[in-house]
C-alpha cells in the first residue's frame, strides 16, 4: 500500500483540476488567440500563472485504485500490475488465467 498522504494529495489535485478546468481553458484560449492584442494575451497568461499549481491536470499522478501504487500502472484497468496479478490469481477477472508452460 502506498502512503495514504500521497494518495490523498493526488485526490486533492484531481478535485482542484476539475474545479479550475473551465477557468483554465478560457484563459488558455485567450492566451493562444493570435488575433487579440499582446497586452490582453499577456494578462491572461499572468492570470493563468496565478492559478494554484495543483489545479493543473499534468500534476495528477496515475495511481492504482486498489493499492495506490504509482508505478506499473495499466490505464485501461486503472490498477497496478501487482493488483492485477492478485485479482487474476483469485479468479476475479473473467478470461484472465495465469500462464504456465
């Protein structure tokens, strides 16, 4: 199991990212619009930089839903390789069998 503080910190980042998504998208659209004056685009860039850092989606770490492990993460299943193997061994994942040869 991962440290519960790290898991909670990541959940907090996910919530902040969702809360500021619309505001961040609007400011990015203004900052990238080449037809607007430079001053207005720069002001939007400053406001974007003024948003909380943890509200950026790139700061969210993919973690296993079961154990919280940050590495060896399968996006499609939202779990780590270790949790996947454990569930497969218990027969909890349909169609998945441990290979042997």
